[in-house]
C-alpha cells in the first residue's frame, strides 16, 4: 500500500484518551440529503468534546474558553465533513470516516480528521495546493485564493476552509494519501487538523 504524508500528520493516538469515531456509509443517503446533517454532526462532536472541559467556575474567562473550544471544534468538524462528502469519489463505495481525539485536556489539544476516497485524477491538483499552503504565508494565500475563486466561480474547491482553520484557529494541518489495495485509481485521503484552544 503506497502512502504519502504532507504537513503535520499523527499516525498513532494514545489508547487512554477520549476519542470518537463516526462512519458515513456512501449508500445509505445521497450526498444532498446528508449535506443538511453536516452541521448537526459537527455540533454534536463539539458538544461531546466540551464535556471533557467542564467549567471550574462561572468566571467570564472560563465561559469564554469553553465557548471558543466549542466554536472551533464545530467549525473545523463541519469543514472536514463538508469537504469529505463533497469530494468523495462515490463509485469507490468507500465509507467516509470522521474522528476526533483528545490528546491533552490541560492544554486542550484536540485532533480531528476525515477520510474519503478520491479518483487518482484529482490528486495532483490537490497536492499542488497543499504544497502551496504549507510553504506560503497563509494570510496572503487567503487573499490570493479569494481572487482565484472570484475568477472561477464554478470551481467547487474554494479551499478557504483550510486557510480559515490556520488563520483563525492557529490549526496545524496534515494529509495522508493512501492507494487502495487492488484499486490503483482510487486514493484514500485523510485530512487531519491539530488544534490547541
């Protein structure tokens, strides 16, 4: 099995920490029906994660920290779910997987990831963008990407979500591309977001 890793990508998670994994079958609901549920799923994941960060007091700073955590997790989860469903290669019949891991409660270190399949023809362009994302100033790239999107309004890949994660939440992103066994034209892409709130 051939693999390529870009950015900050963690492959092993401690077994003694909280985590949640969710799978979405490609055949149970159409993508249009499922699209409406992305926000609900993201909010559920954010609510789930905030239970591990109970407020120690009713101080404004404690309330603000919990609200920031919930908002960040919800936004990032929603972006990952939307991207994985929008760009999933349906003929592969591979499920979409989503996960969240709590790495450190004191530091509020959280990892979110989503895995979906893509056709080999989509990989090169996406990897070119990843290389640009990892080497350019993210704020400058945000402006450049907005200009690109204005020039190509029919392009489905705005890629502003990744840049917002970096610019607004100081998230670290990573990707793993894995060739599916016996299906060289189908690639599994895992997008990982590491967050400290």
